């Protein structure tokens, strides 16, 4: 990895390390995982369902169609985003541009293991995965005319072609995506963890000892990083009021 693992016991520790580790001020993405041993793989890869994706998409469309509110998804990416939003397995892995949002996901729940906050340089990841645009800082986008992503479409997946995971941006067209400053990586058919690609110079992590979860959770609460901020919505608002006043 680009940097050695470091322990963080507070929000202050995180900010201090970022000052020294993130020196080029390019894009940097974050992902919090409450178990240090979890791999950086999307759910469909972790569950060995990559070869069943089309079946899962068809079944998802059948089941959710009667419950859709608003416009029906129009493109394959629209459907995959909807699946990701509602907990169905996809080839997407969620990341965020906010280190504090990433930290929130790492420590929001108690666990008997240390947690990890992963830091990803998306430009360097794409270079390691042989993706490059004329403009150095350009990233693929989930749009119909982005040629880079054509071979990642479900109907275009070819087992003969082994493409590596890449970093992709998408429209922030929901309150949750906006609140979480959401971004993504997407796998092809190669079942590989993001931290195992190339020379691994695109990624590093900070370790949160399990004993520090409570302290960091309280610090984030004081900074306004609550469940309602991360998951805006009526149901969460109701729970938030109950926690504050009851």
C-alpha cells in the first residue's frame, strides 16, 4: 500500500495523518468498514454471485416494479443504482469524498474487531487498471455515452476479457447520495479486492481500534455527523427525535 497502516483514536488523529499523507491534493475517496478483515469487494463478488448478475437484475425488476414511486429506471445503470440503494447485491462498491462520512461508517456500530478507514486515489486506481483519458483528472461516469464503461454493462460482460475494477462517478440524484458525497468503484468479472491491484500505490488505510469506537462516535456526533445527516429521510428523522428526547 502507499502508506503503512496507522492507528487513529480520534478525529484529530485522522486529520493530522491526512495532512501528511494526502500531499498532492488530487481526488481522494474514503470507505469505512467496521471489520478490518473485510475485503474491498462489492457484495455480489463477496457472495460469489458474479455469474448470476443478469438473473438477479431480472428478478429485482419483477419484484420491485409494483412498488416503484416516480419515474421507472430507464437504463441498466439506473436499475443497478436502485438495487444498490435497496440492498440487493451489485458490482458497485460505495465510496465517499468525505473522510468523516467514511469514518462514520467504520465506527457507527459496535463490534469485537478493529475497524478500517480506507483511502483511495481514484485516478491512480484507474491508471493501474489501464483506464486513461486525455485529461489527467477525468473519471468515467455512469452515462450512456461513456465508452469506457460500455464493457462493464451487464449485457456486455465477456468472460474472455478480464477487466479490473475502476473508479466511477455517478449523478447524485437522491438525498442519500448528496448527504454521503457518494462515489463508486465497479468490478468486471474478475473477483479481486481493490487493494490487490497492481503495485497497490493507489490505496492505504487507517486502523480504528475497537476500544476507540465510542470516543470517535461521540466526536462525530458533536460535529453533526448523525444518522439523520448520513441517511436523510422521514423514518430516520423519527428515530432521531426519539433518541434525543426520550
